């Protein structure tokens, strides 16, 4: 006969209530019924209390039991909130410690409370509590309050940053991730939600599709400008192609294979289209990017701004920047008289240091500019360009340049790549994103002339008229109502700060890239002269020869810029010769070029192409004079020097190591051979390569490698319209001649004096191997 609850069992002497507390009994019952322990909170309370002090669990498992008991459907959630608050106080100190320690690798021993919370199912329980309203109907007394949602989200975020694996676990739950976006409609829970989403998306293996977010257009349109800026932090993860983090994956061979495998648009590309289809989205980003600090100060209440700051200040570098700027402002203010009573009576938010408001606005703009930059580099580039021009992004940035973007010089920083997760200070990140945006905006696009003002456009027209050459069509078609205002355009302002940049500043890299992009594409004599008149060539030569610059990245950017500035421009070569007026300077310049051909080969290509054109203009007295005087043209006119460059260009790359960075070496070597072919000297150059092989005692190696490179060239370029257009524009050699020359070189006819195969002895022939066999 079964004993009643509370009665003693005749066999064991235990009451039924005691038996339920026995962990072995619970496990055995689970085995019999199939309803075993499924969460840590089901462990008997007595056992938890017994182990709590020894294990230093600080009562967290028992609190989780209370949380579970108080959070059933239709229960009074005020009790639930009380327990969440208790748990939050236990976990928040660990999260704060983690933030102040610069986000060191999370370890359970360092953050035991959050580890214990997760170990006993706290994370899963909070997710269940948050999502329950979507699964069941709620009574009035059991509806989730905003404060409860905020505290639940804060606890989850603390666990994410302190306990390894929590973020990935949450990221694997697509239903929860999409649910979080629905919480962003509530302004009171927006910041906590945005912060948690950003952390989760950062580790999510499969990129989320924005079109899956419920009512995304309505959600985005509901954001105020401050929320939209925060939302851009999330968007940056969803529209950027993931960084594979492996150099082998960045090779052109691997990229081409990946493109064949995934012919359809990537998730990032689909997400970009989704954003562009949201009405008013780009216009609002342009307004955010170009608004002045004074326009932003009244957009939110003070408490909301403080909460916003708390969210942003998870980066110690941001806090350092704020403290430094606030100190500078305090020192400046102390030298001026102030009415203390009026200061005390002013609204609290207006007593925030102006420097804090500036950094706040800068941090917003970093995120917005990054999103715009990614969209500018995507497949919808022309659509984005049209909108950015229409909404006057460039004139707006021009008006901010002196007062916000480059209000002071910033030095002593390292060069960073193109990843948005940069750990620089806000001001450095802002400048880099601004320069990257200019680079993307100008690169091979007719809208580049929007970087000038009306007077500067007139100057370009006058240069063309004086040289008796037609104006560039893109210049003629530029809408004057969309260009920069004021005395200087954005490009001219950039040149001014570029010249003042300290010698050790790696901003030089980004500045040079931005200016170079203005020159890229079909060579424009007027554009070059416009920049030459502003002393750009002399500045570049100073940096290469006299500044002692050692950074390969900065030198590469200056070589590339110099090549675009001098290409086919006889005035530029004359100016070069005037600056490089001693043998010592010229040798320093050559040493810089020869120290890394991967970095300088675009300049070598420019010199070779320019020399070829000038040699066909001997009826021009000025050209003949410069040809005879210029040390650089004289050096390149000697065939042994051109051959020396050709040997090294072919030798420093192979199919397996080709990347977007060094494929230019292959194209430069092709330019040398195409020009030789025009003059009927191609056999001479191929024979010289053969002799070089034998002299170096590795017969067949150089030519077999070059043959394989050209085979890859055919596969790579014959399927890429953009790349072929770039080759044609940059060299002024038709792409059909590029293709024809490669075909001639790859001919299998060993009787042809222009075929590589004719110069490799059969014993060393290795032309038919598949690329992937190497």
C-alpha cells in the first residue's frame, strides 16, 4: 500500500518528501520514467545548499530555482524581476572587471559567477523567459515589463563577454536572434538589445539574412538618428564579406574556385540589396554622416545619452580618448572667466564637455561611413553612387572637414587593415573611414568631380583649353549643383592636410590611396596638372627620398600615386628631374623602387608606358628635351634595365601565390612584352629570359613559371569585365591586344619565335600540369 506524503516508508525509514530530495532517487526515477533531469535547477535544493559554500556558487543555483518557479506562464513576473535583479548584481561586477581588463580571454576561474549561472541553465532559462510572450498569451499581471526585459538582456550580455561559448550558443539559435530584432522597436530596450545582437552576430557561423527580420523596413523607419547610428554597428556585420583569416584563401586561385562554387550572390550581397530597398535609408545615413555636432546635441534626453555612453564605453581606448579631450577642454576653460552661478543653473546635459559630444558624434559617424563604404564597393555601386550624389554626401563632408574630420593632427598610431573592428581611438577610426569612403567614391567613377567646387571645375576646363585638348566627358556632365561649396573642395582640403602629415604617420597611406583613386581610370591630363600645380609631386618625392619613411605600405601607396600622377605627362617628368637633381637622390629613389618590386611595380609600368609614348612624339621639342635630360627616362630606356625588371617581376610570383596585391607584377611584365612585341623585339626578350635561366643554372624554371602564370591570366581575366576595363584604361592598350599577346606567348607551335614553348628545352618542359598539382 502506498504511503501518503509525509509518512514514513516501512522499508527505508525515509519520508516521501525526503526521498524526493535524494539525488540518486531522482536519477533512478528519471531512468524508469524517461523524465530525467533536464536542467540544473531540478537538482534537489538540499544538495545545492550543501555544496554552495564549498564550491563558492554564491547562491546562484538556488536563485535559478526560484527564477524557474516564479516564471511559469501567467505567473506574477514581479517576483521574477526581483530574482533577475539579484542575479544581475552578482554578475555585473564580473562583467565590469572584464571590460576594464581590455576583454581578455574569458576563463571560468576568473569569472566564476557567470560560469555557474550558465552551468546551471541560467542562459537557457532567460532566453525562455524573454521569448515566452511569443509562444503563449499573457495575462495582464504577467506581461513582461521593459525593465525586466532590459535586465534579462544585460545578464545575457554579461554572460556572453565573461563565459566562453555562451555567445556561440545563442548565435546558433536563429529563432532567438530574429526575436531580438523585434525588441528593437521599443526605445527603452533598444540599446541593450543592439549590444547583445552585435556580440552574437560577431560569432555567428552563418550570416543572418536581413530579409528574414520581421517588418525590417518599418523597424528601420521607426529608429531615430541615434538608434540608426547604433543599428549601423549591427549592419556592418551583415553586409561585409566574412574575413576567412587564412592567407591561402586570399589567393586569386582560391577566390576563383570559390566564385565558381558559389555562383549565386553571397548573403552579404543579398543583405546590401535588402538595405537599399528600404525607403529613405541611404538619405538618412547621408544626413547622419554630414550633420554638425550642434545639430545632434538636442536629439535625446540626458538619461538616454548616459545609458548610450555606458553601452559605447566597453572599449578602454574610447574612455582614454574622452578623458584626454575633457582634460584639454578643462585646461582651456580654466584660462577663461566663467559665471559659476549661470553654469550651475544650466541644464545638466549642456554641462557635458563639448569634447564628449564631439567624440559621441564621431563614433556614430564611423559606423555610418563604414556602411556607406561597403555599399559603394558592392554590386549595386552605381545605384549607391547616384543616391550619395543626390543627397549631397560629399558637400556635407566638405563642410565638416576643418571643424570635425581633421580638426587636429593625430599621430603615433599603427596602420590598420580594412576590417571595421579596428581598436583605434574614435578619431583615428573616423579619419580612416572617411579616407576609405573617398577612395571608394572616386575610384573609376565619373562622380569623382563632386570632390571639387565650381571654381576648381573651371580650373580643370581652363587647363584643357590651354593644352588644346577636349574636356573629359565626365567633367562636362558633372551636375554643378551637387559639387562642394566654399573656397576649397574636399580633394584640395585633403591635399593640404596630406602635406602637413608627420613623417611617421600612417595616415599617409590612406591619404595617398584616396588621392590616387581620383586619378585612376582613363588618364586625364587636366586632373594631373591640377594636382601638379598644388605641389603633389614634390611632396611625394620628399616622402620617398628625403623623409626616411620605412613603412612598405606607405611607400607602396606613394609609388602607386606617383605612377598615376606622372603617366604620359611630360610636365611631370620635367618636375621629377628638377627635384631629383643629384645622383645621390636618384640612387636613393632607385633603391626604394628595387627594395620591393611588388610595391613599386605600378610605377615601373608607368615609366615604361610613358617612355614608349614619348619616343613616338619626337616631333615635339619639349618631349625631345625632357627625353634627353630626364634621368628616370634615360635609365628606363636602356634595355638591360628593362630586362632586369622583367626577370624579377616574373620570378617573384607564381600561380599559387598570386593575390589581388601582387597580380599587378604579372600585368607589368606583360606590358613590357607587349611594347616589345609592337616593335618586333619579343623574340629578343624571350631569348634573354632563356639566357638568364641558364646563367642562373635553373633552365626552364623561369619560362615554365611564366607560362603557367599566363594560363592563369587567361582564366582569370577573360571572365572579368571590370578587371579587363581597368587594364585597358590604365595602359591605353586595347584589351584585345592584351589577349592576343597572351595567346601568342602561349602558342604550342615550337617553330614560333614569339611562343614561350620555343625557348624551353624538351628536357625541362613542364607546361601542361594543372595549377592545383603544385
